[in-house]
């Protein structure tokens, strides 16, 4: 068993790390004018489309009344591992693609191709974990 508050914070950290790394890698790859303005704007828009829905799910939980749940509440390790793996893969995909693709356009095309299924699965994993870790009854 893992404490719910620890699991929630880990998932939030994974998403935030992916978000920050994506923009850091985009800046690193584009240093010295390597990425044109015409390529950077759609890339930034796509990265925001990638992360904002997931961060909104977490914000919705944290700003809801469920935030006052018992800090001693625990969830199963399997639930935590499942959610962390799914969220981790989807959150770290953009920085890895940006760093390893030949062009930023190629990385964005791959994200667009996998976007609906990846965001859907990741959203489901987040909702599943946060619903499992929420305090039942009161």
C-alpha cells in the first residue's frame, strides 16, 4: 500500500517534469535559430494541447472539496504503478520525441497521430487513480 497523498504528488510531479522538459528541449533544439518561428508556434500550441487537459484534471481534483481527504488514506501499489507508468509514458513522450526526431515537425506529427488515444488513456489512468485514492464516504 502507498499513501494516497504521496501517489498524487508523484503523478503531479511526473506531469510537471514532462511539461517543463518539453519546453526546455524545444528551446534547446531551437537555440541559435535552428527552429523557425513558423515551426515553433505550432509546436508550442501542440505541447500545450498535450499537457493542459491532464493538468486540468489534476487541478480539478486539487481545487475540489476532496482535497481535504485523510492523509493516511492508502491505495494499492498496483493502482499506483499502473497510473504512473501510463502517465509517465505519455508525459515524457514529447521531450523524448523532440530530442530524438530529425525535425520538430516530425515530433509534432507523431504526437498528433497518437494524441487522441494517448490523452484518453492517460486521462483515464489519472481519473482512475484519483478516484481510488479519494476518501470514501464522510
